[in-house]
C-alpha cells in the first residue's frame, strides 16, 4: 500500500485539529444569558427583568378582606398585578386587584419524593414546566427531606421545557449572606408579574425547608 504523502498527512492533521477544536468549543459553550433576576429582601422580592425593567412583589398584608390578593406586584410604584395563592399552593396572577381582573397566568407546584417542580401557565401561551431544581455542585436537589443547613444551602437550577423542548432555565441560590437569589432565561410568553410569582413559589419552598432544618442560621435579608 502506498504511503500517504507529506501533504496528505498535513491535511489530515489540520482536519483533526479543526474537528477537535469544534468539539472543544461545543463542550464549553455557555448557557443562554439571564433575562430575569430577583432578590429576596425583608420587604419582599425585588425583580429585575430584561430591558432594565424593575419591579417589586410584596405581601398584601396579614389582614386582607375576602377576595383580595395575597401578593401585589408593582413597577415604578404603580400596581400591575395581584397574586392569589390558594389552599393547593397554586397561584393565580391577575392584572388587577380584584378576582374579576383578567388572568395573566397560573403557577402550579408539584412534588415528587419531596422535590419541587412547577408548571407555569401564561394566558394565551404554551405551558412551561420546570424540572426539579438540581444542585449545581455536590449533587442532590432542592428537597423537603433536607434536615441541615449544609444540605439546603447552595445553587440549584431547573431546565424549562415547553412542547417537549428546552425553553430556558431558572436557578435559585440559597445563601445566608442575603436571602435567596433567583436568575433565569425565561420565554417571552412569561410576563414580569408571572415571573415574579414563579420566584415567590420557589422562595416559599426554600422557606418551608429552612423552617424544618435543625441548625438554622440567621439569614441576612
């Protein structure tokens, strides 16, 4: 068999280098950039959305009249939406403060073996499901079975799926340095008020787990 020429060998090396570079590039491709972030504070959730829009989701107080929302979402000091949380923990977001206001969407939580997932249902859009929230390092997931602060703290991330395809991501960072922090790349069909209610549902889950750990530190919020 004829030995390959030096030029043929050079081309083979070049092709392998190109392929190898492509594989390496694919392996380190960054995830999509965050379009949403939120920070837990002692006054509620501070929301930062795409395009520099900011908002706040706060409690509507302890003494609410029948039919009033559990939370209020505001932007620029103006009321944008109310959030009603029912006995099943499902949340309904409406573009107003009365139960007759148009529905923006719903947040429906589910648990499997103590691990939370959410279904986000924007009005007029496809439902978006999260996977469970997996810890970024060290394995495990956001789990109601966590019994210590060490088991709870850390960064968790869920993939968003719509129509059987990946549609973004959502993460929560649980830290004693400043309450829970949220970030994600959310579909455009999820408006800011619905995104804020989604973060609130995760915040509620973190607080539930935190309330049951045996060595709770004092969270600085």
